[in-house]
């Protein structure tokens, strides 16, 4: 899960139930539930705009939510980009697509280390 996970997290941070968000957005709460469970994965731009507006997302969080549409990412990776506001969102897609020798990162700290290494590689390429 990724879009659905982030949507649920943002909704819960605002202290809204599914029904309350549904009323604010004029969207069936059952549809929102299916989005949060990743049973539906392609909300329209209009639906996303309504979530952004009614959840009062910052521009960065709105961009993150849009980047997650249709993707299935590790929840710990999504958490890193939600919690670390200074972490560039341009690193989300490469982090998600990285291949690993051995096991994939499982904790937020492991993801942070991998993302930091990736950022350092991009910085070295720019020099």
C-alpha cells in the first residue's frame, strides 16, 4: 500500500472519520475506504484535489500524495517521506525502484540510510 496508506494517515492526523471526510469531499465514504485499503488505486484528479483541500495538506504533502497514486510502496518508505519534511521528494521514485543485494530495508532507519546513500550518489553526479 502507498496512496491508501498515506491518505489514511493524513485523514487520521486531521482527526477525521471516513464518514466525515466523505461528507467534506462529497465522496462516498465506502469509496474512500476502498482507496485506503488499496482496493481502488486510480482516483481522479478531482478526487485527489478534494482530498488535498479538505485534509488541508501542505503543497509538499499534496505532491507526495499525487506521486503515490497507482504505486505500491513499503509503508516504512512512505513514512520516511511523510515525516522527513526536508527530504526531497525527487528521491521517492528512485528509492522505490532501487534493487538490493540481500534483503530490502524494513525499518525507517534502514530506509533513511539507503535514501541518504542514493542522495549522495546524485550529489556526486552533479559535481
